[in-house]
């Protein structure tokens, strides 16, 4: 956060949406009502289908990491019967 913000100058934010889960970029909460909306299922779900016998009945602990070497997201997960 810029030191100019503390001198009463407007805070410069990046373009796009801002996630206001905490008060990091909220100076004043007067007449503010924080609303957290529930997730919506994407119409093309499920993204991951269990189609191998060794995958069991359901997926647990998915981890998605960006792999810079190949410019792709990679996912690791555990399955259980």
C-alpha cells in the first residue's frame, strides 16, 4: 500500500474487481454492508470425472499449481473408495 494513502490522498487500485474480505483497502466502513455470496456450480461441471478403476469413489484434497515451465495449471489429488 502506498504511503500517499496515509497522507489523505486517494488509494490507487488496479483495474478490475477488488476482493474486500478484510479491511486492508477499506478506509471507512460507514454504511458498508459486507456480503459474501455462495459459490455457483459451473454448467460444465464436474470438471474432474472419475473414470479409472484406481480412482475410487471420490476425490479429496485437490491441489492446483501453475507450472511456469509449460504454462499450464497442474492438479494433484487424492482419491478414496
